[in-house]
């Protein structure tokens, strides 16, 4: 049942049915309170809704639960970057490369790091230039 709720929640997220996606992530957490995937799914929903603070909290919870949860580090790095914290973003994405160098999270981290380098060459660092 855990995978059912995780996968259905992601499907709802793709359909922008945020309430149902949140319900499925919470149902997954009722089945397994230690599920980093469920916490990460909640973060994805909040990130898509534009609630970056709640998304960050979910990704942090997922990482606390599973220090090697590459997807949460990848997404937390994206939020750091969007908030103008390129140093923190870079560190998360480098950590993702260490955890999942050949997987989809690692490939996304490589793309994000390359984009960051291009943005920095152009002088673009997001909303602010601070770390």
C-alpha cells in the first residue's frame, strides 16, 4: 500500500491535483512514519504550489530521516538556488552526485550545476547574491 500511495500521489501531482497528492503522501506516512519518499513527495507538492518554505521543511525532514535521500537533496538545492543561495545549492547538488552519480537525480544535479555555472558567468544568481 505504501508504494500505491506514493505513486498515485505523484500522478496527482503531475495532474496538478495538489489536495489529492497531499492526501496520498500523508496516507503513505501513516503506513510508514519513516518514509523519506513520502516526505519528499510532500515537498514536491508544496514546491509546485509555490510554498517554498513548506517544501524546504519537507525536504529537510526527508534528509533527516534518510541522509542519503538524493532526490530530496536535489530538490532542496533547487529551492536554495531559487532563494538566491547558490553556495548551499551547489553543496546539495555535489552531495547528490556523490550519492547517485549515474542515476536520474545525479544527472539532474549535473544539469543544475552546469546551469549555475552559466548563470554565474552571466552575473545571474537568483533573487539575491548572498549565501
